[in-house]
């Protein structure tokens, strides 16, 4: 059956979801901030404002021990001034912002009214209805600063998220960010805007996460030279990236880095929105859908598009479902790129057979059941079952057979296996939408496989598994014991 061909189609980035609050970073260096309150919580807010460089005037008629200790110790960056008297309407002059910590709702409202009359934005601790802005949990790798907000709904959740991020960011990142500030002007003077500068900063960032020591001047000069040379001698590059079966959590770190550095992303129909959401926001997205029994882009059109974009100096990410090297046409694309002299690299992905094993909690090569694993495509370039499959090997009793794109040819597959000696009662499974929210499965004997596939959601990608490892677990354990006794 001949599948109609369509042209690659440009796709907009996913629509940005609604934001409860807009995250912004406020420069308080040298600015006046007003704080009213006596509590330990107010003391922490005062220290936070001063750490951002503010000149903090604290109005506290009965300051807590924590407040007195913080003021006595002094600020790291700004200045803390304690005024042991109540706040009044004249304290807001020339202030950039105001923070109040009050037990009574009425006083919080009065504080906000007075501040806003002076044109000053306000935060009242634990009273979001009288706040113009909220404080969130902070990860401090200054000059890298990460703010986390749950819109006041779950502060403990925000703290948990902060702890998780803390474990991902090495403390040395602060030194690297400071180094970036120091060399920024040099990089801007030496490298052209666009690909040259971005190549440098990508290399710099990779080094920051790999090495604890800061790059010395010699390493910086080498990266600058290599970035300029790459832009001058190459028309761009292509990275073939495995998107996995659908769940974005199954992406490798290297795949995410490739998506974050892409100029253009050419993606297949089966790539999930959650995966695309991790891509660089400015990257152009183009769907080059390749899907069995559907209108698809011709492979030659995709190759031509990749070559054209790379020759424009773009970093092209060819994003493929699963692993690009497993039934992903990667071989044809690599050959076309290498013939044209375009640098190409591959980032592996989780292939569907692995996702099947994960979902079932089954080893595909359980030593009591299978001594070989056979991955087969059920879809030739002409849309039919390939005539080169070794059915004798596939029907072997100690082989786990996983068939990609085989749902439409299930009847022929069952017939071929039975004709070559496989029992019609051999355990089989069909799984649709692996690792996605709509994942579904059918399990039963090989003879019933075609009918079982028809019970799965229509239009979802289906993976077939056939072999002893797919027997119901209750049946697997006695079979194992019989084999062991025989040995």
C-alpha cells in the first residue's frame, strides 16, 4: 500500500500555560526598603532584602531576639537599620518596596494603603490578600538565583522543590556564574552574535556542570577560538535525538541539552508535547510526521530540509520517537548528511521494547525463558510485512520477539510464526501508547493476537511482544521450577 506524502509543516511552540504570578527579579542594590514587624519571620525578610543589596529600615518597637541578632551581625551586601518605634505613614518616602508582618488584618490593610498611597509595592507576611508580590523559596547560587512559588498555596511543597533543585546544582555553580560575568564583555567583543556566541556559552555551561574547578584563561581562549572556527568552517550541524516512547521523564540529560541548544527541531508525530516543552523556547519547530498507515513526509524531503537548514548555519535537532537507531531511519539520514559534509551526532533514547519491559516489570531476557531478544519491524518501506524476516529464528522457543509497527500485519505475523513451528498458545501481548497517559494492553495466546489488537485504542502506536517471558506471572513461576528440576 502506498502512503501519501506530505510536506514538512512548521509548528508553533506549545502555548504557554496560565501563570499564577509573574516571576521577576528585582534589583534592590542601593535602594531603600521598609520593613515593619517584630517577629523572627520579619527578621528573615529583613536579612533577605539586605542580601539583595537593599538599605533596609526596620520599624520594630519590640524587636525579637532574632531581629536583634541579625541587626547586630550586619548584612552581607546591603544595610540593616533598626528603629525601635512603630511604623507611620511618613516612612515610605523614596522606598522601592515595603514589607509588613502583622497579626491583625486591619493593621496589614492600613500598612498597604499607606504604602500604595506613596507609590510603593507591598508584601504582608502570610496575608496574600493584601500583597502586591509574594516571596518564594530561594535557591542561592548567586549570581544564579532561583525563585520558587506555589502562589501561597503550599509553602512546604515549595521548600521541598527547593531541596530537590539544591541537589541538582553544584555549589561551584556560583563561581562559574561569577566567571561568566567577568568574561562576558570579552566574549561579546570577540564573537559574533548568534551561532558563535551560543556555541561558546553551550561549551561553557557543559563545563560548569562537569567540572568543579573554574576554567582558567587558557581554557576560555580555547573555547572562544573553537567557537569562531566552528562557525567559520561549518554550515551547521545535525543531532539525531531519541525522544523515548513518550514520557518526558525518560529523556536523557544529553537529549535535554540538545533540545535546549537547537535552532530548529524536526519532530515526528509520535513525539509528545511534554518532550517538546523541554526545548529551547526560541527554536523553530517543524513537524515531519512519519507514521504507519498515515500521510507522511517523504524521507527525501526530510533529508533535503535537514541539509538546507544545516547549510544556513543552524543547529538542527532531528527528534525521533524511541531510539533513532532502532527502526528510526537514522541510517538513511546519517548517510545523506555525511555525504554532504554536515557534522552529525546521535543521542540515544529509550526504545519501545525497553518501555514495554519497564511497564510490565518483566525481563525480556529472563535466563529461564529467553536466550535471545529479536527486534523486528512489521512495516517495510512499501507498507507491507518485510519478506526478509527469519521466521525460523523468530519462532524459536527461547526467543523473545518484539515487533514494531506490526499491528496492521498481525494476522500475517501469527500465520508465519505458527507455520514455522510456534505453538498457537504461545503467550503474546500488545501494548498501545506506551509510557503515555492512555497506555493500554491486551494479553493472551498468540492465536488471539489480531482480535486482541482490535480492543486497543484506535490510532495509538502499538508494540507487539511474543514469547515465554510474556506468560502470566502465576504461570511463569511453576514453569521455572519445572525447568530447574529438569536441570
